[in-house]
């Protein structure tokens, strides 16, 4: 049976709202913080609890779907066939721990590798963006309109600090032609800034759950998502992702070649 994208969209709004409420209500609690791949890569008990909450909801409501979750409560995804939910329970865990703001919770849904719906909630800012190519996009319930392409000199570009510091993929030269760089520390919040026109591009080394929701939302609004070589991201592995208006991709590509 074909899924109903409006039902999925409605369910995501409910789940992200509940997840955001749980996170905000427990902000004062002591967290258990562990490192993953290194000292800048954290996970807390809250990341795990929220992923488990999403997994329970998805298993109950979409038993045929597969789940690709950052904290490992989903499935091992080796191909993109069928309905897949990409889950990032807390995006910007370092910000969550250190700043108590500037983090998101997000879910992206794909059918056979094609975007269906993405949903991103800026948890403390209480900004919820949801939608996809078939449904259009809502920002706290109001429709967003597609973005016109703009010259790179006219906009800010989000980057991850490591790529900027080490000038990976010539990002420093790209930034020099723009209005400037911003380092937000949350891929989800970077995508909110892209689709609301606050930034024209975002470049970072990301895993599928970091960009799945943003790519699905962006696809409805003229935001393109590429790998360094110009391919669509694989949704199966970590890679450098360039998201933004077409002009940012044209400039980035020229610098690589
Ligand atoms: P996360 O907080 O869900 O891990 C800035 O660190 C942004 O890059 C965040 O969106 C973060 O997502 C993501 N990111 C991806 N891989 C990361 C890693 N290995 N270490 C830290 N952040 C990572
Ligand atoms: Ca993480
Ligand atoms: Ca993330
Ligand atoms: Ca995360």
C-alpha cells in the first residue's frame, strides 16, 4: 500500500512536539554524558531516550518501515528500498550540553531513496518546520514559499568548524566571496536558516540522519543538496554535504576543479 504523506506529516508534527516538550521539561535534570568517536562527539541519556520514543512510535504506526537512527535503536540500513525513517533525536548534542539551546530534534522520511517528508524542531526556539516536495512546507503552521537563487556575495554560509579551520574543499575561498561564515553547531538549525532565507548555504561532513530531514524540506523550496562530486547524497554513509541555493553549488564546484 502506498503511504499517505499527509498522515506521516501529521504524525511527525505530533511526535516532534511531544519530544520537544519532554526535552524542555527535563532541561534542569543532571545528564549522563559520554563520548563517542572523540571528545567533541557526545551522547547523553536524553539522546537515547528520545530516539527510543521515536522508534516506539514508528514501529507502532508504520510496522513495515525501516529506521535509521543515530543512537542505534533502529535497524541496520544497507539499501534504500521501502519506507525509511531517519532519526536524529538531538542534533547539536554539544550545544544541548554546553549552551542549553541551539539544538534540534528531527526526522526525515524517504520512500525508495526519494524524499517524502522532513521535520525539524528547534527545541528551545520552538520553531517547527515540516513538509516535503508533495506537501509543501510549513513553518509553525504557516506556508513557506520557494526561495529565489541569489548571488553568493549576498548571503551567509554555515560551515562546520573543522572544515573551515583546515580549509577542507577550499571552503575558506568560498566564504571569502560570500557575506561571511557562521558556525551554528547543529545541522538541523543550519537547515532551518537555509529554508527561511537567513543563509544561502551550508557545508559540513554529515551522516544521513543529519541531513535527511533538511534535504526533504529543502527539496520543496529550491534548496539543493549535493556531495562534493555533485551527486545526490547516498543516505547510507557519512560524507561532505553542500546544501543551499544553486549559486552556492556552482561556486563550490568551480573551486574543486
Ligand atoms: P549531532 O549533535 O547529532 O552529533 C555540529 O557538530 C553538527 O554536526 C551537529 O549537527 C552534529 O550532530 C553533526 N555531527 C555529525 N557528525 C559529528 C561528529 N562526529 N561529531 C560531532 N558532531 C557531528
Ligand atoms: Ca551525535
Ligand atoms: Ca546530528
Ligand atoms: Ca544527534
